[in-house]
C-alpha cells in the first residue's frame, strides 16, 4: 500500500473515531437535526471514497529510470522516457517483483512495449501470469535481462523477437509454456542465457538459431519438447551448456554440430531420442561425457563427419558408439540472376537423395540447374523443384534465373479477340507437377496469360515459337486459368498443378 493510501485510511479511522461517540447525541436530537447531521456524514464519507478511487487511478502510471508506464483499458503500456533503458527489479515475496506495475497485475491482461525501449530489466514482468495472447517485442530492443518474463505462462500465442536483439538473459522466458508456433531468433543475437526458455513446451514448429550465436546457456531449452524438424546449430557457436536441449524429443530430422563447437555440456541432448542422424563438422572429435546423449539410441543413428575424420571418430568414446560413421561432402548452392535457391542439406553422404528448391524474385523466372561437379545428375534440370543423388565428392550447384516478360494488369480482356472453342494449342501434361508444354496449332505470335482462382494475374508473356513452356513449380497446388490469344481468337484452359 502506498503512502497516499495510508494517509487516506488514517483519515477515515480518525473521522469515525471522532463521530461515532456522538451516536447518543444524535438520538436525542430532533428528527430534523438528526437527518441533516447524518446527511452531512454520508456526503463526507462518499467524498472520501471518491478520493480513494482518484488516488488508485493516479497510481496506475508513472516513470522509472528511462521508461514510462501506464495502465488503461486492460493494457499495460511501456514507453521510452529518455534513454529507454528499464532498470532492474528485485524479487518481492511471495510472487512478484519491485516493478511499479506489479501491484496492479489484476488491472491488465495485455502488454505493449513501444519502440524506443532498448532494454527490459531483471524480473520486469516476473510471474505476470495474467498476460495473455501473443507477445511482440519492439524494434530497437537490444537486451532482455534475467527472468524478465519468468512464469508468464498465460501467453497463448506467438513470440516475435526484433532484429535488434543481441542478448537474452538467464531465465528470461522460464516456464512460458503457453507460447505456440515456431521460434526464430534475429541474426544479431549472440547469447542465450541459461534456462532462458526452460519448459517452454508450447512451441510446436521449428527452432531457427542465428548464425552469430556464440553460446547457449545451461538448460536454455530444457523440456521444449514441441519443436520439430531438424536442429542446426550455427557456425559461430563455441559452447553448449549442460542440459541445453534436455528432453527436446520433438526434433525428428538432423542434428548439425558446427566445426568450431568445442564444449558440449553434460546431458546437452539427453532424451532427444528422435533424431534421424547427427552431422558433426569438427575435424577433430570433441571429448564429451557419455551423458551428452543419455537416453538417445545412438546405436541406431548414423553419424556423418568430415572426409578424413572417420578413423578418429571411430576410436573416440561416445562417438564410436553410433550405428555407423560415414564421411560427408559439402553441398554449395549458388545463384545466377534474381532469385533464391536452397538444398535440404548442407552436407551429405554418398548415395543420399538431395532436394533442391528455387524461387524466382519479381520479374524473373527460373531457368535451369547446372553443375560442373562430378557425378551430379539432376532429376529434372528445368524444374525449380528437383533433386539429385549425392556422389562421393563435394558438390557445387547453380540455380539460374532469367528476366521474364511479366507484367501485372487489372484485366486480361482483348477487345479484338473472339473467344473460340477451336483449340489454339495442345497443353500437356495436365495435371502437371510443374512444367507445362504448349504446342501451337500454327506458327504465329501468341499472348499467354496465367491467373489464379482469385483472378490475380500471375504472368503475361508473348511467344512466337511453335512451342512454349510455363513453369508452375513455384506456385501452390491448385487450379489455374491459362489464356492463349493470337489477336483473333482466344482460348482459356484450366490447368491443374498437383
């Protein structure tokens, strides 16, 4: 209770103490006098109550260090007040902290932290289980200090971290088990403290760690069993604390350890029992405790290591216990033109099937895959989604993109053309996995327009060859309308992408 509330209570008690002894006097007065005295008493008492309400309302805002705070309509808003640096707070028995808004937790369920706040202090929102929904932290925020959101298990949506974030303190999101979906960290993040996401079991998607991350603290992701897919640890990572991923048994793809990783703590991957394989880039095997993979059936898991290191791993404790130890080779994917391209693996052993995916940027289209590496044969070099079988050597793949004759328009109508049932071209295969071939009835100039089911024009192109090809591999599965127009006649053909 603050000092103003104390003064109010003292005033009320003093008032009652003074007036209650006069009860007998009231009874002896005339009814008219008694009425006015009691009316005066009631009016004064009501005024005191209104004063108390005013005091309470005013207490729901203020400043603290470099931030300002206010509570309105069920929302706590934190904004910058100068530096934007929030101070640290102390634990307050039994379940709170010394943060000024802590006493008003029942008054808000939403949290808004505005741009300009650059640091969230220790224990800032400790045990604020009243907070619900998603949490989006603002651009410009660089530090989340220790235990900042510990026990905020009322959150039930996504957690969005800003690109400006560089450090996440120990216990920052401890037991925030209501967060769902994937978790992606910004590229500038270098440190994740111990128990930062301890028992955040609600996450159900992928975990993407930034390339600049250098350390993962003790039990940082302990019990985050909802993460799925592969776990790739970034190249700059040098140490993993004890129990960092203990019990993260949702991962069911590859575990990739970077070359510079020198320290792996006790139980770091204990009971992550569903990994399909482990890829270790270290040329010299790390010396690890047998409990690093406690509860993991490594006797059934393949270990891939750099070429030339198989013998060393075969005699090193723990690593030697994997089902098989094979040499991997690096897969490098390059891009020519405007687009992006990825392989489903950065390294693989001989005989593995590698999947390639290319995506063209605006006004460009995928052309083809090329490689000068020995032993590479593409399933379909002209398809944006294809693959190849890994040879026994490093591989360099190039995805080529070329400018497309693509314009966007509001309509595809051509006033000079007549809709005709007579086919202008043979279109096949239909349905298609990606590539569609058009064989025109006669040589000439044809305008092609592709639209989706919403009516959005995806591309327009003019061709003058006897044949043409359209690549649908980058578009979602579904039905599309392809219009062929030679200036006199017009065909619209329904094309299905599987």
